[in-house]
């Protein structure tokens, strides 16, 4: 419970499709991650990604293709699992293991919000298969995550919901 959240930016060097990213601190348990990929030049290629191997010190990120240039940055927010409230803002951070064989899942919040929250999520898997996904239907009780095809075993969702 004493682990503070961290947010930081990592430059990705061109020429690889997999990277290990160190946390700026060691967590007491595996943190829930939220990620955004930035290209600081207009017109950059959109590259799908999923995370893997989350530990208390680092995580892996695997892209659908090689990073083509040095204009890509990864924005990471890492926070311990749980619910917190500060100045009437509630944050829920949690993991959800997905069962294999479906393309659509409802991710339920541990406690309902009064109004639909802002949701960000990351998909974690050890699989080399990266299936594109999107979030929809955000309500006060949860949200849907839709994949392009049925997923195999071993997929986990990291969720940050804030309101």
C-alpha cells in the first residue's frame, strides 16, 4: 500500500520490435501499467503493441513491427493494484485474467463509480501473437474490450479507471 505511482517517458531506439523497460523504482508487488506510444513527428507509423513479463523492476513491450526510427517514445504509468481516493477523485487499478476463446470481454470495476470513469488499459501476454483491441461501452460498473479475433490463453488486462 505504500508504493507510490510513477509516470515517466522512455525513448525507443530504432531497429527492434521488443524492449525491456526498467521502472524508476522497485515495487513491492507487480504494478498495474498504463501505456501510450508517442511519435514526435507527424505521420509516424502506428505500431500495435502488448506488454509481457511484468515484474517489480521492469516489463517487456513487444511491437507488431520493428520501430523504424528514433522518433518513438513510450509513456508509462505504473501503480499498485487497489483503490485510492484523493480530493474526491477515485482511482481503481487492477488486473483481469481473460479466458481463452472469445473476442469480447466485460471488465467489471471492483466498486461501481457514480458516473462512468476515464479508463486506460494495457494488454499483457507472453504470446508472440499481438491482437489489436479497443475499449467501448464504458459505464459506471465496467467496460468492454474487443479484440480483432478470439484470443488464446494467457492474456491479462491492466486497468486504470479514474473519476
